[in-house]
């Protein structure tokens, strides 16, 4: 197989062009969002959130069939109910936010699994669980473009608020920032991106597109802005390579993307000269501190 | 240079969390260019008072004046230093990056940093003696240097009234001396310092004025008068004695 066959030939197909473009768009917005998820220690919450989309998607599937719009809104409603519901619960009761989130999402996921067992066909549903780049239609591509545009716009316009709210929320509020609003907007953006990513990545694996590039970039960068840029570059590159891999090897596209990004993560964890594991071993286990 | 002029004034201020009063009908005045310690037992309203000045905690009654303006019109004059422990020291940000955040409130969302902003940031870095560390990630600093980064951010805000929430919490002996020295310098430059302070001995030695709270105001004025035996007793012990002395009982 020549290099041409490997990298260029797949683009001859319309569905591959669409899939790659959708993946690149979601790589841009996912790479940005992931940085905030990692820095605010919301990584596991993102995971819970991605699972909680399931009942919404399954219910929409049962009621309206496979229309992208219906699945999008189904997932959106379920995700927002989980995110905002657990924020509300933790404010009204003594239950802390992590427990509230954990409880709500597992109930939602259970409901999703129950609904799926009622679905007449399970074959195309597997695509929504694990991603199928072939499944990205013009609707799906449009959705990815809109979500990407909204996310990038939010990061450009509110860059300073996002940085302050992520780094030092108390100072942000003390200088007139609307901390709660930024947090809610961020949760909403996360749900939007998860829903948009479920077609290429699948519900269960979509978080990998956000988390892995961000946590890899975190190991290389000492500035927030450069972390954002590197994370986006890694997410776009990883999802392209992953989708090509899935095309050639016939793998589920979500899994292929996650494996590619996982390789980048593994390399970063081991090799980062400042914060990597090998560098730490060479220093004799000591964490890096001031000199 | 202390003067008789009042810079911060509370007039009958009440702040409520739900149905509970966090501050009740508090009135006092803070003189310009002085260092004032906000004192009182845990839950007496020290942090609430600072938040009320910053306009982050709505007040149920009364008013707060900065100079002769309402506090929310005077926000550019206020610089704030939060408690230190909340920050993630592994955050990908440099010393200069943190100090630049001091300019964000006046820049808003869109305005680009101009030469004036850069000069303020540089001056703040130099004033706190951390200009040579400007490119370092913040984990690569000693505890005292980390504290100075956040003081420099407050200086870069460009205000003349500094509000500090428990700045001495978690500092070792050297850090405490260093901070006391910096605050004394600020006072000498005519800056007004208002700090929530836990340690009464520190307040006595490092601050000229005091405001003693126990939800309501117990006393305000020169620190030695505020921290008289009788006032401390009222605020902290409410007539009780832990050794079971005169009162003979420890009420909850």
C-alpha cells in the first residue's frame, strides 16, 4: 500500500470527506473544552455526563426514528437535566455535587439501557455507542460546524472570564465576574459538544476526544494559551489519524480515535521533559519544585 | 501618612445569609492611609464584610461608602487578595500571567492590553521583587514568593484600597515577617489596607486600626483600644470562661 493509498485515497469517498471534516471541527472545540475540564478537575464529571445522554438518545430514537435533529435534542435534554439537576440538588440539599452527579447519571444511564432493550433494531444503535464515521450525514456535519463555531466564539469572547474562573474563581467573583453563569455556560457547552461528537465518536467514547488531547497538552505547557493551542492541534491530528485507521482497519471510529489519542497521552506521560514520569524517576521521585 | 479623612464607611450595614444575620447593623469608619485589621471569632462576619465592600454579597440594609461614592461605583479603587489555599499551583500559568489578571477588571472582555497596562504589571512585579521570576510557572516558587505574586496582582489592579482575606493564614515565621514588612511599606506609601486577621497578637503588632466584630460591631478605632480586655472578652467569650471560673459553666 503506497502513501497515497494510505492518506489520500480515502478522500475519494464523500462520506470520508464529511467524516474527517466533522472530526476536525469537533477536535477544535473538544480540544478547547477539554483544557477547562482537566484544569477544573471535572474529567470524571465529563465522563458521567457523556453516559447520561443515553436515555435521551434512546427515547428520541423510539419516538422519532433516526433523525439527527431528534437525537441531538434528546441527548441535549438528558445531558442538561443531569448537569443542571445535580447542580441544583447540591445547592438545595446536603448532598455534595459529585455524589449528586454520580447518582443522577447512573440512574439516567440505567434508564438508557432499559430503553435500548426495547428498541426494535440494535445494529445502528451500536454506531451511536461507539461511533461510525460512515454515519455522518450532511446534518451531522452541519451540527458539528455550528457547535464548533459556538464553542470557539465563546472561548474567544470570554477568554479572560474562562481563565479567571478556571484559575481563581474567588478573585473572579470579587472583581465582578459572574462565576455561576460561566460555570453553567460551560456545562451547557460540554453537553452540546458531547452530543455533536456522538456520531463520529459514539456516546461512550466521545469524552476521549476532549480529555486525552487536553491532558497531554497539560504535560507540555506552562501557559494556558499554549495549552489550548496544543490541545486543539493534538485533537485534530489524533481524530484524523484515528479515522483513517478506522477506515483501513475496519475499526469502530470512536475506538480508533481514542486509541490514537491514547498513544499521544502515553508518550506525553512518559516523555514530557518537565512533568513526565521518566523525568520524575531520573530526579528520584521528587515532584518538581522551585530551585 | 495617616490622616483624619475617612475612606471607607459602613452605615448600619446588615448582611443576611438566608434568615441568619452575618452582619447586623454595623457602623464604623476607616481612616485613609491606615492599616486596619478586621477581627472577630470564626463566623463573626470578617469575610462577609470584605465581600460586602466588593459588592459580591448583597446588603440587606444600610450603605457602604468608599470616599463619598457608593461601594459599587468605586470598584476600580479596590484591590482584592483572596485566601491563598484555593489556587491550583500546577496551573499552566507564569508569574507574569497571574499579575496580568490584575488588569482584567479594567480591560473588560475585549480591550487589548496597552503599554500602560504592561507598565503597571511590570511596576507591580518590580515592587514585590519578583520581576526576575516573571517567566516561571507558579509551582516553581517558594511560599513567600507565591504570596508576593498575589500581592503583585492586587497592586497591578491599580487601586488604592487593599482588601486582604486572611493573608497570614498558613504562612511560616519568615513569611509572616515578610508580609508584615510589605504591608508597612504600603501604609508608608499612603495605601489603605483592610485585612481580615485571625491572630490577635499579629493584629496588635502589625496594624494601626481595628474593627472587632461579633456579627454586630463590638468596637472600632485604634487597635490597642479595640483589643482591650473587656472588648475581647465580649467578642470571643461572651462572658464565658473555659476554665470554669466566675461563670462556672460553659454554655454552647
